[in-house]
């Protein structure tokens, strides 16, 4: 590991591009980051992965993760949720550091196995909750930790999208419980729950009790005839419609150990919202509001002030901003990946733990699981 | 009743002023409204009610509602929640029309008695859910009823205030379960639940199942020494602190008969929000957003459009606006009282029913009660 | 004058209603205001003025202002701009106080005569620049005067409406130079210039130099056939179209004595804006933003803060708010008239001067005139 | 030129990083772009340029542009405004394509020489007005060109920053007329004027007449003692303060050939604005609003709609977006450089002209010059 970290990446579509881009940008903007070699790109569809290898700047490709996980310094698991566990565990057991996309797994059992594997390994294991690395969110965290909001009373987290509101929108692996575990809950809710834990956890404690609700608005969706690529996974019989076995939306209400209360919600049916991950936090002294669609901004109510202040979190002493551009020259969604890759790879190079860890991923999974149990049992659930 | 409607009003503080002002403004702006005589103002504190009688333009005052309810054409019950039932029922039994502030009662039992009294009376009974009479809300209702939002998927209603966030804010009757029934739930949540029923009820059906959560952040509050006026009611022993026996905040999640899901929340601890009653509704074709702090505006997502349109609902053909000012000359919170008084008094004069009725008030009370039961039992409740 | 002030009002349409409403509301909300009797309503169209007299709560009407101005304590001149001078001067010469709508006159000469008449009279003369009486604007003024913005650098004032963007919108007296003097400039720009003077005058001095630009987008407009009422004035030959002899929009740039610079603009062609009177002020320590369409809000950048704070100017210690409702219960456009009538009538009752005075009206007129001269001469103009 | 375009870049600070990053990102996101070799980085300070060469991924460096401009396929001129002309002209004369930062030059004479050199050369010459390449701006352009706004009436362009509001902010070359030509006018106003020309030029024609105003609020500024780097240029005597010879702010009003009118303004003293480049356009059928601080959004008023629609311009068929991320995954300021480099380099590879051209740069310079002349002469200026 003396010269540069060799990286093997499973997944070459949306997340593959996001992480490959992040790796490519580190030398220019984070020169202190460890050197990284984009070594192997992994995917099952040889033609597609070969083409992506070229475009994303990898040295070679593989169609079998088992050939890779022991041969690289770092393994990125960006595959569908149901292939998170085995490759990640194999890598960790081989002493390879692992960066895994969220949610940690498609079942709580797999998440537990992954957490245990991370505990047992000397390698670094991280989960890619990228929204922790938005400058505005880190600035929010600093405000909360320094006590500027006082005692936390309310947390309100919603993640609203609308890409499934059309009942003719095609079926994909994200609609399949076998692959995804859950729908909006695991895909979007995982982000919200993690963000809530990250932001208020040190002041408000963990979520200790919750009540959840899952909803599927459209029960089956058309399947493009045998076109595997358009399904983004390799299922692919050519039936006409396929059952949606996950939630299109969830809601939850929760309490934190120190007395704060919360509501959470996510939907793929929120007509008019493209990627609106919002969190609002109210404390005894101040409050915060954030929306991902305006990710450079944080609304802050400070003690003694009369209203929310719209802060453009692009000043040189804001988190990560000194690496980028002058004040007001806004950054984008993809920059969160650069930041998290910088932090993760630095931890790997130093042989340290990374936060958020697999333990964090497991805790989120526990809460997602509790929401599902609460929904099926019609009762509040203690966590 | 041939000449003008004589009105007796119980309550002369906040709500008393709001309704007296509405009555006073009708002739100039709603000349087609029935003529009204502000006859009797009712209150227990003779000195205070006498002064208010003068300022609010009433002919005389009384310290006993029993002397009034049979002698006027219309009785306005604007007292604390626990004095809603008896005077209103007495009035209805005497054939006097009744306009009662919300929530209908401090207990479900009283609400039921009031609903039954209204059913049995030929007089008109209305509950003063004034937010139904905001032009932007009525415009929203028109959009929903005409199908412009399609099938309703999501309802999100919050009513956020911050006037109790200071633990030294004084105790008042609104913190007393005996008088108020509940706290943020009954005071604020009643508005939200009514608004949700009003807006989507005809498309989404009634709320049929819900899970609720109540929270009291500050358990006791200082009592100003024996100063009854500052308590806004006549309790008044001079103890140092008094127990808060109601909720400071509530959250709920719910489902509607036709499949929509909802979250609701209210708080008196939402630091930075003064009177932020917000409702968001997403349907299969379009969506809406509204906030009371910007009550002249409605955010509308229309079918085929790319984002929310900020509509200033002040055009001449918007509801009630032809009675007021040219486009863009915004109206205020108090105008909702003029509108609801116009509608209620017109119904009285015509001998017709008023909407929202005591039945509507009862339905809301049922839902508030279900939220409380769900909270205490830790279970979802069918309504 | 011992008992109540008798008031004669010329004009019974838009402004007549706005002021009559203000007078009617004073006793309930400003009990300390002098008592007022709505004595005589004045208009040329006897049938219309008779009907308005009834609806607006006046005791009698007159079709000739000359019969009235000497017989009342206060004369309100709400007529078209070209009838501001003579009746107001006659009233003042008779010792009757005068409240005149803006702009002060349709020509600078008339404005000068009016100012001189006010100087020579012991009666009180006021001009109805109502936007000075918005709570948010007065709060802004307090911030500026107390130095919270520091030295003023920038003023940016726009008044944008869109009611003439349709070329088929009918001709009215507001399009006629003979009656109105100017178009958007006098009707809207007068407000902006006055607001700028009011807000920054004590810090930045007077406007001492400016460059202006007037524009008429549509040169002639259809005239409804002989229907005088729809023209809101008594011209009324039944031609098919009539020439627009005023500006549809103006722009200006200006400098203040103490070094601040400004831009001003108004338009009746700003598609999408209904009544958007906005002012932005930037100083060495802080800044402000205001828009009339959200008149309860002020955006404030305070020294040391990182962004604009959205202040809902509805707290009990905000200007005038203690007369109205609790925090967050927003007021409307018409409340500005209540406030200005309260101030003006109090000045009358005390025999004091009112601000804004006819002198203020004259100063604004001078600046409007300078903008017109600059436009026609193509040069900057010193004032 | 058969294999890849060799690029020499003069300037390695802010703009150098922005363009180097853009070049580096093209292969992954715009695989159809011509291949580019970051060959030579040029700067006077050898130590600094050597370090930047490494970080920005160039093959070698040079301290003399004369050694480079004839040896590369493309020359990027990112130096201070007064070194735009000679190197660019030399390159063009050598047949090397040139991409030059804005404004085109520090004087109109130099701009004219550059335009002529571009005309006389077969190489491609482009000016880096990057804001033309914001997806929201290009979407706006499409709306205007397709007639959705109708006839253009109003243009309102402001570029507001606050980095000089502190009088102790250090002097830099941007405060020096010799180097920069002008201040806010050339640095920020050039962007606004170009954007206005780009957006409405095809509908409204060119600006044909204008009146301008320049203002310097702080006449001299401290100079960090002989520290050339902190001045970002090579002046560097160690005096204590140095005179500010450019404007801190400008305003202008203008008319377009087809009748639209406009106001323009820029400031480095607009407390609270970091990089707020805003443009508002109103037409007979629709209107637009844009702010750079929310560069993913466009506010659109469409014909027949009731208010501005907030469009998140991140859909797959929005300009350039198919190269990036799914809807709602916002891009940043730097992406504008990727887009403009893609377009410029594609033009170079095809041997075509690039828009915006040096001619466009010259036209903007003419208008900047006219603003300065108008300010000094106190008259409107025909262009």
C-alpha cells in the first residue's frame, strides 16, 4: 500500500459513475488525499462493463467479484442491496477495506453479518451515506454540537421524489423486495434516518421508539420486454407486468432517548419533487431547515434572532469549501461523493475507522426494520 | 327576524375581537349579508366585559350566558373549550342559532351532546373553522374537486408555533386539560384535521385509521400570582407553578379510505414559527402547498407543468376577492372571520345548514380522540 | 371640534373604500384615535355617489366639493390627480385640514401651489403615502435610523404590476396625461421615491442627481363606448380608441447626497407581478429586502450574520401590531390605511403637522419631474 | 491535430483551476468531446506555476507565453484583463485557437484589435462567458426563442457581491484601472450584458442607447506589504495603501432596438450577496427570473398561468443534463465550465466558429465603454 490504493468497484451505473468521478477529482482538489488507482470495474454484463471501464477510467474489468475482492486494497460495493453482504464480507475477511452503498443490506440479518464482519476485520469499513458530507449539513452538525440549538425538541425529515407517480413507469429491481429489501423506506428513508442520527444523535440520543406506516400505491408495473439493461439488474424474464413487492412511500413517527420527537416520510409519488431531501430541526434555542434541492443553503434560526437566516454555506471556512471555489460559487450533488471518498480513503490510508461505519449502517437498518415491523403489527415498537 | 339578527357573544378577548370586527365589517364589504345587531357581550368579569362592550360596539353586556342564549337570534360561543357544550346546547334548545369556536368541545362526550343538540334543533349550528374561508384554501378545494390533482396520495399538515418554547412562559388555561381538553392537539391540530377533511374529503374519503403521539416538553409552568386576567380565564389561585396537563406537541400518521396517507403535527415549541399552519397535498396529476404565514399564496403543481407555480390568490374571480381589493392588494388573517361570518349568518337568515357544521366538529373531535387513544395505547386505531 | 371630527371625502371608488374602511375601523382597534364622523361623500355622478354614501357609511353626499370643503373639519381628496390642487387649496384656505392621495398633483406647478397653501394654513395637510405605515417598513426605518445598516450604499426600488400588459385592456384616466400627469411614474414611482426618501433620507440625505427613462409600450387603447363609469372619470366621448399619453413604465438611476446610489423602476407591463412594490437597501453593516406582496415580512441582514433573516413583523412590539392580533396572524394591505388615518387624524386633533406632509409630496413631485426632464433631454439632472 | 488537442493555459489561479477541472472531466462525462492534452501551464512566478502544473495535471510549464502560443493547438488566456490582447492576438496570428476569459480586454481599443485578429484568423476564437452554459439559462433561451415570452418588454440584470464592503479588504489588481480596465462594470457587468444579449438578442435586437453610472465607495485600500501573491498579480511595491482607480459598482438603464427597456447593476458592496447574478425578463406572454445562487432553478411565468413556476432544470432533456445525474441531483457553478469547454473544443476540432465569439466580446466591450462614457459625460449614449 506504499504507493497508491488499488480500488475495485462493483457497479458501473449511477453510483459507479458518482464514485468514479469522485476518485478522479481528488488529486486536483484534495491533493492531500491518498493516491488511488482505479484498478478493476466489476459487473455481470461483460459488454457493458467493458465500455464503462473505458469511460470511467479503470484499468481493467471483471465479471466476478470473487476474483477481485482479495486482490485490491479497497472494494467499493455499489451493487443492488441484495448483493451487499456476501462480497463485502468476503472482502473484509480478505483484509480488504470496503465502502458500501446504502442501505447496508436488504435484510436486517445480512446487515448484522456485515457489521460483525467489519468488527472482526482490521480493514476499514464504511457506508456511503453521502449526505453527511454536504457542507451545509456539516455546518448544521457543528451548530447543534456546539449547543446553538439548545435542547432538541423536533426533527422532521422527508425525502420526496416523483419518478414513480406514473403507473406506467417501468418495473425495476428497486420495486422488488427480494433485491431491494424495501422501497422508498430503504432507498430514501435510510438517508433520512442516518441524517437524523448524525445531526442530533450526540444531543438527543438514539431513536428508542417508533411507529411506522408503509404504502404501495401501484401494485404492479410494466416490464420492458426482456430488456435487462433497462431494469438495471439481471432479472429479466419477459413478462408483461410484474408485482411491486416494496413500498412506494413510508411515514414514521419516533421519539429520541432525550425526549425529542420526530416524523419521517419518503415517497416516490410526491408529484413535483425531484430529489427533495429535507430536514428540519427545532431546539430550545434555535432551529434549522435544509433541502437537498438547494444543497448550498442552510436556514438557521439563531438564539435571539427573529427569523430564519438563509446561509449560503460556501464561505472559505465552511466544511470542505476551501478545496473548491470562492463564496457564492455553488457546488453540486456530486461533490458530496468527493468529500466522502476523501474521508473514507484517508481513513483507509491511516488504518483508521471511518464514520459512518457499518455499525452506523446496522443501526439505520434496525430502525428501518422496526418501521416495517410496526407497520405490520400496527403497534409502536421499542428499539 | 325580519329586520336584523340580534347576536349575543360569549367571549371578548382574542376571538371576541376577531368576530366583533367581522360583524362590523360586513355592511361595507358584504352588503348582501343579513343585517346584524351586536346586542349582548357576555363575560364573567363585569368590569372587563363592560369595557369590551364599549370598544367592540355592543349594545349591552351580561355576566351570565343563561340570561342571553334564549333572547338573541344568534349565540356566538367563543369561551374556553370546557364551556362550549352547555351554553351551546341551551341556545340550540331555545331555537337560537349557534356559532361555536373550535375545537367543538374539550371531550368527545360533550362534542357528541352538542352534535345531537344541533341535529335536534331547527336552528343553524356552525363551528368556526375559519381557515376553510381563506381564498387560497377555497381555490385549492376547487382544484381538488375538479380533479386537477387527480387521485390523492399524500397529505402533510403541520401547525407550528413557538410561544411556549420558553419554559418560563406563564401557565394559562390552554395548559389545563380540565379546561382545554388537550393542548396543541385540540387547539392547532383541530384546524389541521379539519382542513385535511375539507380539502380532500370528497376525493379521498374520511380518515379511517391513525397512529398518534403526544408530547409535553415542559411539565409545569409559573403562574402569575393571582392575576386572573393574565391567565385569560377565571382559575386563579396564587400558587407559584402549575402542572401542564396537556400536550405541547403531537404527531400523527393516518390513512384515508381511498388510499391516501398522511402525517400531521402541531407544536407550540417550534422555535422560529409564529403561526405556520401548512398543508401539502400530492396527487397523481398535481400538488399543492400552503402556509398560513403567506395566506394570500398557493403553490400549485399543475398536470404537465414542471414545478410549483406561486399563485397570488387575489384575483377578482378568486373566492371572496371581488368583495375586497384589486389584484395583489393582500388580505390578512382577520378576513377569514369576515368570510365565515358572512357564510354563517347567511345560512342563519335563510334557515339553512352551515358548513362546517357541528357534525364536522364532532368528526374532528373523534379523530383528535383517536390520536389520544392511539398514543396512550401504543397502537394504531381504526376510526 | 370638541366632540368628533367631521370628514368630507372626495372619491368613492378604490381609494374611497380604502379610507372609509380605515375610518370605520379606528374605534375598535385604535380607541385612542379622535372620534370621526363620516359626514359627506363627494362625487359627480349623483346616483353612484348616493349608493356609495350608503354602503360606505356616510351621512350625506354632495356633487360639488365647493359646497363641502369649508363645512367639515377634514377634507379627504381622493380624486384623480388633476383635481388634487384646487379643492385641497380651497379647503386649506378655509382652515380645513386636508388628506390628499398621491401623487400630490399632476404637475409640478400644482404641487407647488399646494405646498404653499399648506405652509400658509394653520390646518394640517398630509399626503397619503400609505406604505410608510406598513409595520415592516417602519421596523426597517428603525433599523436604518439606529445605524444597524451602517452607511447606505445601495437603494433598489421597483414597483411592478401587469394590468396593462394586454394591449386590449381599456383606456382609463390613468392613461391620460391631462388627468394623471404621468403613468407608472406618478402612480407607482411616487410610492417608491417616497419610500426611499422615508427610509434612507436621514442617513443618506436627499436624491441630488438622477437620470430617467420613460416608455410607452402601447400607444392607444380601446375605449368602452361612452361608458363613463368604466373609465373611472368623466371624459367619455364614444371614440373607439384613445391615445395613451403617459408612460407604461419608467426607470431611473440616482445618487443621494451622502454617496448612496440607486435604481428605480415601475411598470404596468411586468407580466406575473400583481402589486410587487419591492425595495432593497444595502449598507456597510447590513441590508434589507421588502416586497409588498409579502408585506408582513422583512428580510434583514444584520452585522455579523451570514445571510438574510426572514422576519415576520407581527410581534407585539412591532409598529402598530399591539393594536391587532397575536404573532403570525398576518395583516393586509388595507391596514396601512388604518395606520395612516390614525396618525393623520391624531395630528389634526392635536393641531400638529403630519408626516408625510405636502412638503414631502412636493419633494417627490420634484423628483418625478426631474425624471421626466432627464428622459426628454437625454441628460442627468441635478435636483 | 489528428489525435488530441494540445492546450496551453495562461493563468493558474481561480480561472486556471476552473478550466483545468473542466478539461479533466470531459472524457468521463462528454466522451464525444475531442481528446485534450493539458500540455503547458503558463505563469510568471516559476515556483507557483510549477506547483500548479503538478496539481492541475499539466505536462509542463512555461514562464513566457510567447514560447507557447505557437506551439499548441489551443491557447487559453486566463490572465488579468490587460494581458488579454497581445498573447491572444499572437496566438491567433500563429493559427492557434484561443479561448479568452472575459471581459475581452481592458480597453475598447484592445478589444477591437482582438476582434480583428479573430476575423483574420482561421483558428477558432471564443470568449469564456460561462453563464451562457448554465442549463437553466439555455432553457430560458429556448423559451424566449420559441416565442413563449412573446414580445420582450423588460430586462433587469444585477450582479451583486459583497467582498469589498469592508474598507480594509486588500487592494488587488481588480482595483487597478491599468490592469482591469474597470471594476464591477467589467468584471461583473460584462457577464450581465452578455447574458442579456444572449437571452433576448434574437427577439429584442441589440442595445441601442444607454445611460450609465459608476461609483467608487472606497477610494484607497491597504496593500499587503510586497506580497505579490496576495495581490494575485505582479505589481507589488510595498506601499501602505493604494488608490482604487476603478468602480466598486455601476448602474445603467438601456433600450433595445425592438423597444424593450432594461436596467443593469453590479456591485462588490452588496452586503449579503455572495455571487448573486440575477436576471429577470418580462414579455407580453410570459416572464423569467434567474439567480446564480440557485443556478439549477428557473422561475417561469407561462402564458395563461397565474404565477411563476419554479422549474428545477435537471431533467434528462434539459440542456447538458443527460451528461450528468438524475432529476433533482443538482449541479454546481463549475459545471458551466465543462459545458463551455465542451462546446469550444468541439468547435476547434471541427474548425468551426464558437459562440460567444470575440465579436460578442467586442460588442459587450462597446456597451461597457458606452456606460463609462455616459457616466463621464452625464448624457445618454447611442451605441
